C-alpha cells in the first residue's frame, strides 16, 4: 500500500523529468504561493504542491526560517539570517527542482527594522535558491534602502500590498506602488488582486497600465470594502477576468494561488482553486 509518507519521499527524490508537472495553461503560468501550505513543513509543502499538479511556486520565507520564541526572538532571527550557510538555500532550491517545481521568487519581507546586512542577505538567499526575483510585504519607506541593493544584484523586487488604507507607509493604494516604482526600475509589484480589490482598486486597470512592472500575481478572491477572503467565484475580485487577460496578452507573469479562506483541507482547497483557474482559462 502506498501511503502519503511514501508519496512524499518519492516526490522529493524523483528527478525533474519523472514528475512531469506542467501547470502552464494556454500560456498562463499557474503556480502557488507556498504560504498556502502554511499548515505543514517544507517537505510536506513540496509534496502537496506536486500532489495538486502545480509546476511553479513562490517560496514563503516562513517555510525556511526557524520559528524562534521568547523576548530575544527578533535578535535570534537576525543572527540566523546573517549566519545561515547559503548552501542550505541551494539545497532547498534543489528539492523543488528535483520534484519538477520551478521557483519564481523568494518571499522575503523587507521592513524598516531590518539591518542593511539583513537586506543584502535576502538577495543572497534568493540567488542561492536559484531565483531572479524577490517578493516582499514591506513598507514604502524601506524601498529607498532596498532599491540600490536590487540594482546591484540585478534582481527584481515585487512589493506586496494589503488593504491598510489608514497607514500611508503600507502598500495598499495604487499611489504607494507608483512611489516605490519610481525609486528604481528593479522595484516592481507583487500584485495581490484580492487585497487590491478589498482596498477599492481595479486589478485589471492596474495590470493594463503596469504589467511590465508586475513580478508575480497572488490570485485570491475577496469582498470589496476590506471584506473577507472567499472561495474563488464568491467574492468581488475579478479573478477569472484577470486570468483571461493574462491569456489574451500572453504576459509572462506567474499567477500564484494564495489559499487564504477557511476550507476543508489545504490540498483539497488548493486543488479546487487550481480547477477554478483551469475552467477560467478554457
């Protein structure tokens, strides 16, 4: 009898050609933000992605960083980031590739309290993983410190937005993204179409204007007016229309599932999200 444990082991040791994963549909690369599998550790996450049949992933830093606790956890994390051997990141990248999953970006969030060394280290981690882009839940102000490092490493950074309209230093408004993009050609956008809709903006209009600056998309469905995350097709986000726009324009932007609503189970719900996308792209 083949158990889930055996499947996990087989997927993680199989050569890339053996998995035969291909989730590009009519030219649109469908993938996943590994945060969708936040309920499990890295190896089980990779196995879950392969089980769904997805061939591309944006790796969430929570799947590689240790979880420290206690009053010194921030200092401990900072020490780990600056001292961890980069070979560990290279090995993580190999795990994905051996399973037939390509990595499009490393999600490493730049905040104002990061040291310059931590900022540089994010780019070194991404390079060791074998990716050429970072995504980041960041502040507008820290962009000034990130931009020259991105230019030095020649690596795009997609700033990720949420729906906090009250704080002008958070990425939520269209104008915040535009301000960041003016810092450098290497600063772009990780457009979460659910959060963007919840904040009162139109992701289709943004894509038509700035598609060449969009590093990755997070595809989720939310209600307007800062409403809740919803299963695909039940919110106000034009998810199907965004996917059809990518298909029509053939923009090379990974469209990554971010499973955020409460469902029956992670693999089952991510698979349901994937099936929705397949239908939207027919």
